[in-house]
């Protein structure tokens, strides 16, 4: 019995090392993307620029920490949003409203609303960083997006409760970043278009300093998320992601 | 002819009991007809007045797309630069009162209890004759900054009392979650259960701040001199509203008001006809009995040489006297009754408790001259007509037969 176990281990190792592991494999491409998206532990400061059309633009800055599937953010400006905090842990999103000193869980239809009035919904912010867990990828082909060579991947949800049933991603061949993504409903309706820009190399990974998101259903809106500072690989105190930390002044 | 008119009058006193009975029947029927009309008029009028006061104004100014999506309380379809717009409106002489309102969906939280409701941001000093009637505010004072007035039923569902601090949760016009703490400064009991159950009021400035809607409102409620003068008010406002590319709606154009009014009026018309029919039947029956009883008398009159035409006229005159005096008494009774109840009101709270009807729970009948006038003409005519037929038939008989 023990021998069989040893054989199995050897066999598995052998199969995995077969050179057939090529990048024509959509699963492998998506895996690479997930690796980039899944941050081991980081602290950051970001600026959110929301345009509501006709010169109505709001800027919000926040700082926070992220580790794997958890994040904590704290808004610094503008005055009306100062002190607002969000915590995502165990797939649940919490909001702290300083004006009324209350913590509320964001659930139900609220999850589909724009976070802080942006084009990023709470669901977008709260979603699983590993797309491969929720989607089955299919390679549609290769395209040149502006100057970048990309793989075009179509992702179809494995479960019905995933926010966007279908996604179309243009993944950079060198950076493995989703340079452009289109998010669709099950009926095939385009909901959102996102891009990542200003990709820089930090240590052994790529990181986009600029995200944009446009909710196609709303007219003339656009949200740009700019990273002002980021430290990847930082050791984050796990207490930061505790619920009681939300309310702590 | 003169003698017949006189004789008809004197006949009233021959059989006093019969006369009294007939007159009482007419009096009661006409009294009811008079009152019912005023009662129904009172219901319609108070419905319209309350609707104008609480919802529509004589006219309302809104964003052009607001009306079609009104049910969703869309914050983005708002009026901007409201302060300036109000100042401009007040320069128009036909405009007597302008009240800005900012309506939004929200949730009230008190301790562990949550209730959803409709919030309305108002400027209290502009709502004195409109939303925040002093008589409606039960306990507490007016609305100040940082205060909230909660509908009576909503307040009891939340378990809040005057002075408690409640949290209002809502979304800004950009759908960002927002909240504020407000101290309960009044409990509103309008008597409209659909308002008292779900509505709360904030100071406009507080609502604007919370919803990120500085100097904005969902609607401007405008009152002119009288609701009958709505069209001239609308005409006076049209140029300004057109220039700003906004939409103006008169009270008749809002919330299916005209349709509701029309169907209510039809319903009430039917009701009045039914009441008239019943009253007419009572009067006719009494008259018929009293004339048929007198077939012999008619025979005697004919035998003594009175002509059939004169006999008919005599009875017609009697019918007229009975109808007229009975009806006069009836409208007096109905009017007095109406005037008393117009003052005290009739509570129908029990009947409305579980209904979301836009009706006040106290009905005040409203006197109008048309009601007694119609009742008088009707009562008199029915009495005359009812005496005409049997008298005519008897006058056609041979005196011998009639006297049998």
C-alpha cells in the first residue's frame, strides 16, 4: 500500500513536468493572471477619480491594506467621506460610517451598487481574486491591443451566483495583466468595460498603477483608480482585518 | 282659479294627521338628500385639498424625466440651483407659496430595529400651510437642523419617542451609501395612514448635505391664490419653466388626480341618483296613498259640479304645498345637520385603519347652495307628480263610481 503511494507521487510529479504545459493553455494563462492579482500582503494609497459626465468629477483618496482575499481601506478625502472604512473578510463586505458611528454589512442588491458612487461595484471590490476558482477559460485567439500582444480569453462562470456570467479578457503576453476586460450578463449584455494601464514591474511581478472602469449602463461615467503608493510583500498585522478594527479610531 | 289655490291650502288643515305624516316623510327624505350631497362634496373637496397640500401643490415643477420614474424616487433627476429658482418664482405675482421638497428612499434605524420609509427634505418655514400643519404635529415642536419628524405609525414601529436619536441610511445621488443621525423633534399624525406609516421629514439642508445634493431638490410645490385659478397660475409660470427646460404639472395632471376625481365624481353621481330615487319613492308612495284615499272626495267634488281639470289642479296644488313645505323643512334640517358636522367632523378612522387610501380619517361635510336647491326642486316636483296621477285618474271617473 505504501509503495503504491510512492508510485503515485512520482507519477504526479512526472505528469506535471511534461513540457505540454504550454501557454496555449487558457487555464495556464488565467493562472498566471491570478498569480499577479493575488497580492501576498501590501499597503497602498490610492486615488479614485469619478466622472459623472458634464464636468462633474469627484476625487477621493484612501489608504489601506490587502492580503489575499482580505482588504481594509480607509478614506482620507474628501471631507464628506473622510473616515469611511471598508473591510472585506471571508467574502463579506463591511462598511463603517463615521458620521453615525455604525458598521453595516453590505449585502443583497446593495452589492451591485457603485462603491462610493464609483463604477466599481461592491461586488467588484469583494470578488474572489482568483478568477480560476469561479470561471472556465477558453482561448479565443491572439490580438494586438495598441502595441501589446495579447491573448484573448473568454471566461464562463462555473456557478450561477457569480456577478458577471461571462468575461472577455485581453491579457498581455509579457505582463499577464488584463489590459482590457469586458463584463457581460448571462444574456450577453455588456455591463462594464475595464482597463489596466501604467503597468510597472515591482520585484518579480507586474502591477498596474491605473485601473479604469466604465459602467456601460450609466451614461458618461468613468472611474479611474490610481495607485499613489504601494508596498508589496509587506508583513500586515492580521488584526487589521478584524471586524472590531473597523470601528477603532 | 284663485279659490282652488286657496282651497288646496285649506285642505292641508282638514286632515292634520295625514298632512303631518306626508310632510314628515318629505322632510326626512329631502333632509337626507341635502345632507348626502354635502357629505360627498366634503369627501371630494378634502381629498383634493389634502392632495394639493401634501403632494401636488396647485402646480409642481420637476425635472422633465422625473414623473415617469417617480416611483423609484430617482435622486439624479433633480432641480438644480433651487434657491435661485425659488427667488425667481416668488417674483411672479400669481405665486403665493413655493416649497422645495427633496424626496428620497431611506432606512431608519433605532437600536436593533430597522424600517424602510420615504424621506422628505423640507424647508419648515415654507411648509406651514402645506405638509407640516401644526395640527398634524403631535407632540414636539417644529423641524430644526438636525431634527427629524417621523410619521406616527412609523415611529411606533421603530419604538422611537420625542428626543430619541435615529439613524437615517440612504444613498447619495451617486449611489454612495450615506447616513446621518437625527433627533426626533416631532411626531406627525396626518390621519393618512399611508403617510403616517412610512414617511419621515428632515430639514432640507440636512437632506441635501446627506444626499450630496447641495442646492438641489426633487420638486418645487407652488401654491397660487385658489385651486380654481390653477390654469392662470400655470400660464404665468410657463415662460420661466420653458426657459429653464423644466416640467410643470398642475394638480390635475399629477398622480392620476384628474382620473381619480372623475371616477369619484361618477361614483358620487350614481350615489346621489340612488338616494334621490329612494327619497322620491318614499314621497311618491306617501302622496299616492293620501290621494287614493280620497277618491270618494273627488267623486263628491265632481258631483257638485267641479270640472276634472279643476280637480286635478286642486290636488296638484295640495301636492305642491306639501312638497314645498316638506322640502323647506327638509333642507333646513339637512343644512343644520351639515353645518354642525362641518364643524365637528365625522371620524371614519376605524374603517380606514387597514387601508392605504389617500383619505383623511375624519370627514367634514361641505355645505354648498346647489345641494338644498336641488333637494327643494326635487322634493316639490316629486310630490306634485305623485299627486297628479291618482287625481287625474279619479277625475276621469263618473262621480257615482268614484263615490262608491
